[in-house]
């Protein structure tokens, strides 16, 4: 009997040949072993493939991210600069008709990463071929430093950016920034103001917009172009352009050092146009801080001359102590202490109240102030808003100047425009109250309806005083001897008051150095607008020997009205051009 662990002969041979004989069967134990081996082998292979797939996915994601950040980061760094936040957007500023006055545009700024610069000397020399105004010493010192990021030039032109890119300098890149653009250039510069290099408002309505919440939105990153609604101003850019054009030409024609004007809606207090020249271009504000670029209409205070007689006369009527039929003795100069008050072109006789106004009598105005009294005089001017700092959106507003203690001599001189200084804009605002029925309405540079104006208006005089002042304004432009004739525009029924103030030079009033103004309204049957012009130190035109307000400030008003009335919606009416009668101590003018 033989014992062994081998297979029988036939099966052993078949096994060696790699197959089983036909019809042969494996033992049950052997079959279980083979099944178990297959089962575990499949699981192992599945695990292997899963592991391979997992590694491929993980490394694929890592590789993709590396490629993504490598490409995108380079592009971002090229345009935005490393570790520097994007500038926040600003809302567009529109005029009352939707025309763009200010908007954001994209611009490129040049930066450097000194640590990546191989040769600072060569880099600076190459950059200077495109940017010749670079400060060599400062730029070179900064390029040699160890800082990670420095600015080289902000606000490049597309041409400059293209030329610098062509240089292929290592360590030099561009960042896309937002820059404020003003399509009208200097047309409304004093109203719009300007922004700094970081797109933050620093003057005018730009500064006002920041103060109304834009700065807070910027601080939390919510000031995006999509989230900001445009700001609509009360300005009509068409009228604004006319105003500035008239001012520029007047400065040249009368050889003055400055000129200004404002067009104000009498019924809403909206500033439709306001200009002061010399001005500046907010797109290139290199001269914005020059002394002569002051916004004289709101940020400058002046003795407004005889335009103040508007309020002296209104005060006299408002006091109840005078009427249009009242008479004032202007036959002799007034003497108050050492002060002697005379008329420029005195009539040397008793004048009616309208004659005091149209002949611009200093003596008559002094008598009116004397009758009303010091306290009543100051109280009326304060009620009209002429002694307090004006409240409006524009940040550049000066505080009026008045005597610390009012004495009789102060009241007398202030009655004809000397001894008190106020801003031209608030002079126009106070005059509007005398044209609209006696309601003082704070001025605004934003769109305002008559309903909204009524809520902030303050009744300062009676409607009858307002009607009397409208009569006197019209009379001054039509009656013989009236100083407002050169402001007349056929069909528009203009009325107003001149003001020629001598300026103080070396502590004394100089007779040949003047600050002139003309305060007008139209159409006088139902005034819609007040127009005030000023001209500083005008000279006589060739062939003339005088440079009073009637010869320069009044014609400026006439040109502004004649060119802008159609834009303002005022239609000419030649049927109402008749002249009002004037009450005279001698006779009545028809």
C-alpha cells in the first residue's frame, strides 16, 4: 500500500498541463479555497484602483489650483498690485436733466516691487524715457529699498501704459484703479469740487456726498459701482456753461481780477447755475488751491455795496414806518460823529421812497435806518439770513462779518452797503425772499420741488412788502435815472439793483478800486429766478471814464438772461413791457 499527498496519475498530469480532465470535479474543500482567493483578490484590486483614483484626483486638484493661482495671480498682480485694496466706487453726479457731470473711469497706475528689481539704475533710466517728469532722486532711492510695494506713478494714460509694458522691466507692474472724470472740465468746478488720489471727496459736492454715508459704505466694502445710485443736482449744465462763458469774457473785457454769478430759483431755492472765475479743472487740479481760485460766491465775504439798499428799503417798508409815498430829506449830507454820509449823484432835495431806491441815495438809506433804529435794523438783516453762516450742501461757505457792537454809525453805513460783509450767494437767497411773497428758502444744490421747499420755507416779510419790492426792482430798470437799464432784456421784464462798493486798500476806502454787483430778478410780474453778478476790481473800458456796476455787472446779467431764459422755461412776453409809474416828490414818471 502506497501513501502520499500527490494527486492520482491522470489528474496530476492534467493539472500539470493546466486543465482538468473532462467530467472531473474538484473536491469541495478545494473549491472553497479558490472562491475565497478570488473574492479577496477582487477587493484588493478595487482598493488599489480606488487609491490610484483618489491620488489622481487630489493631485489633479492641487495641480489645477497651482496652475490657476499661478496664471490668475500673475494677472491680478499685474493689474491691481500685491496686497493693495481696490479703490471704492463713487456714484455718478448728474445735472437736473440727467447729463453726467462726474463719473468713475478705469485708469492704470504704475507700481514697483523693489525686491524683484535687478538693476535700479537701468529701470529708472528706462522709465524716464516714458515718464520724463519723474523725481529721479526720490524714485531711485525707493527702487533700491527693501519694500515689497511702492507707487511710481498714478493715473497713467493708455499710451504711457503701453510704452512701459513694451520695456519689459522686471519688478514693474500696473494696477487698474478708478479715477474721477469730469466731462465738463472747469465748467462747474466750484460746485462739483474734486477728489484726492484715492478717489475720496475733498471739496464741493464730492465732499458732501462722502459726508452723507459714502465714507461709511467704503469702510465696510459696500461702495461698489452697482450699489450706488446717481446723485442728481439742481444744476442745469446748459445754463452753467452760459454763466461761465459770460464770466470769462467779462473778466477779460473789464480787465477785472475775478467775476462770479448765480442763477437761483425763487420758488424752490434751487441753485440752477453758479460760477466763480478764475476757476480750475478738476481733471487736472494743479491750481485748485491757488489763492485766486477761491469760490467767491459762497466762500468769500464782501461789502455788497448798494445792493444792500434792497434790504434797507424792505426793512423800512416792513417796519410800518414807511410806505411808497413816504418822503425823505436828502438835501443835506448826514453827519454821524466824524462820519459824513453823502450821495454819489445827489439830487439835493426831498426824495420819495422809490426815488431813494432808484437814485441809490446813501443819505436816504441812512435816514431809513435811523428811523427803524439799531436793534430793528440788525434784527431785520438777521431775519433775512444775512448775518449768519448760510446752510447748504456746499462745504465751502463763509461766515458773514458784522461789527462786534452795533452803533449808530454802523447802522448808517451798513444801510448803504459798507461796514458789513456777506457772501454773494446768501445775498441772492435773501433777495429771492423779497421776490416770492416773503418766504426765505434755504438754498440747495440738489433737486427740490415746490412742495418740499414749502416745508423748509420761513415767512420773513409780508406779501405786500414783497409786492412793493418787485415794483421797485422793475422801476429801477425802466424809470429815467434808474441804474438797472443796462440789465434790461426785451420781453423778459428784468428788474434789479446795482451795487458799487469801494474796496479797502491799506485801511482806507479806495475810490478807484471797486467790487461791483447787480442783483436782478425776472420776469417781474411773477419772478421765477434771481440772477446776481459780481465783478472784482473792474477797469473802465477804452473810451470810458467810469467802471460802476451799471456799466459792467448789469450787462453781465442781461447776457445771462437773454441766453439762458429759453432753457429756464421763461417765454418772452412783449405785451407786458410797459413801465410802472414812479412816485416822485416833484412829478410822476409815466
